[in-house]
């Protein structure tokens, strides 16, 4: 009996050690990156390259911060943008990333005997081996697939959609879900993760060989020495991941002024469709143009039959051609004094997300194409913003434009700055 009890205690201790074993390590850390273990009460900020991550650890990045981590078994990499909170879970067969809010990019190696999932408050994305982004916040999810295939599950409706390269799945907390092509300029900026050009090493004085001093480095993002075979920690040299020397500033993200300059983006999707009982190959093009403050988005779908002929019914009148315009915009919201967008609306928020959060009028697109309007006007003391879900409904049976929202703000300063807003 005593022997059985002793063996049981050993098994319990062994299982506890196994569950607490690190599964990943930080490869890149910048500014405010915090970690909280399963048994910790608060986040700690003493995080550096080489800090290990165990199951049920939570990671949080502050404003202007980012981090990159690598899993020790398959070298899968997760890049975490600013203002993001996530938790790492791993039971040996299922690796689950609980993304509470924010943005993260995933470069997942081919999974062997294990499932990799990213779970948000709105959706669950499952992958086998692929590159993709997950954005979550304000009750809205966006899953961008760059390579491979991502399966997105809607817990509210039990609906499952496959997201192929060049496509984005958009889902709301109310269960609405759609997959459409995206353009490259819709992806979050990832320039901070790119490798920085190393500074040339100073030449050693003649007759003196470089010593060990300074070879290992001292920076927060570099200088980790470890034996991955004995500790479970992966050295940065074992994984192709950008690193930067101490004091080196990552490449800055392009400013809104730069983004508003001339540019071209293109999203492409392919598939098949049956129209009037006839099968067509479907090619969807989503180009976007930016010329100064003017932005234009087009959505052109070509239906090609087995003989290579393009279906002409979608192009034989002016109304059909105008219908290919996805949106027109002027200015940048929250940056320019005047901003307006007409057509497809995405991620509309009003009243700091309290009145409206993450609204889009294109969930039934392309079956239902709504002509929405979003605008904002800012002066030194006054601010006005609003949206109309569908201007096409004006003059219809109800003579109303469906969902409408507006907010006015008056800015004044007594002892402290005060904003008075009405939505």
C-alpha cells in the first residue's frame, strides 16, 4: 500500500513538472512587454530575449511595444503587435492561443499529431501549417491568410469557413460571417519585426585578437546563450527571426501621411460559381488606389465558362459597371479635418465604441451591396462624425436609410480640458 502511494505521488509530481515545462521562448522584446504565469497575481515586466513561456502564461504588450516568440518543438513563430493580450495553452495534443484583444501574426510549421488553434471572444481559427494574421477587438474579428489554409469556426452559428491565401474572414460577435479578398495594404504593419542591418564591427587593434568580451552581447533583444537540449530554451541562432542590437530602433511604421500618398494594392480570389444552372470559374479582383487624399476600392468579379468566355451580363450596362466600385474615400479618419467614405463600410465605431463598435454594412456582400456613407468633421472646438448604413434605402418603401448614427463633440477648457459629446 505504501509502495502504491509512493508511486502515485511520484506520478503526480512528474505530471506537475511536465505541465509546467516551458513550451516557447521570447525571441524579440521591445518596450513594454509583460508576462503573468498561471500562479501569478500580477504581470511582471522583467522580460527579455530568452525568457521562457509555460502553458497558461499570459502575455501583454503596451502602446508602441511588440514581441516575438518561438515554440521549442516545431519552431512555429508568433509575432505580437502593440496593445495585445494573449494566453498560451498547450496540453500536448492541442496548442491553443487565447487572443483576448489586439493583433498577432502567426507563422505555423506543419503540425504533426497536434492541433494549432487561435481562439478569440468571437471565433476559433484552426490551422495545420500556414501564415496568417488574427485581429480582434470591439466585437469584430478579421483573419487574413497569406499562405496555406485557415479554418474559421463561428461558435454562435456553428458555421465553418475556409480562408484561402489572399482572403480575409470577417466575423462579428452577433454571428455574421463572410470571406472576401483583401489587398496587401489592409494587412497590419509588420516592419518592426524586419531584420535591422547590423553595424559594422570595429576592427581589432593590430596584433590583438577579438576577445570574448562583447561577443555575446548585452542587449535586451540579443545576447542569450542557452543549451536548447538541456533547458528547453531555443537560442535565437536556431531560428530565422529578426533581431536587433541594444539601442537599435526598429524600422518605424509608415505614417498616415505616407500611407495617404500614391499607392496600389491588390487582392485576388479564385473559385467557382453556378449561375442559372451553368458552372463558371470565378476570379475576384479587389484593387485599391490611393492618390493623395483620394482612395478608390474596386471589386471586379469575372465569371469565365469552360470555353474561356467572360460572362457579359455583369458588364453590359452602366449600372453594372458602377456596381463594381467597392468604395470611394477622401482623407484619413481621425487625422484629417474632413473625412468621408462612400460604399462599403468596415469597422465603423461611434462614441468610443459604446454606441457602435466594429460595424460593417457588407456582411451580405456580394448578394446585397449597400451604399453606405461614413464621415467626420473636426475643428479646434467642434467635432462631428456619423454614418448611414445604406443610402439606397432612401426613397424606398420605408423612405428611411436603415441604420443611422451620429455624434457631436464640443471641446472646451476650464481648469482641465473637457469634451462634451452627444450620440
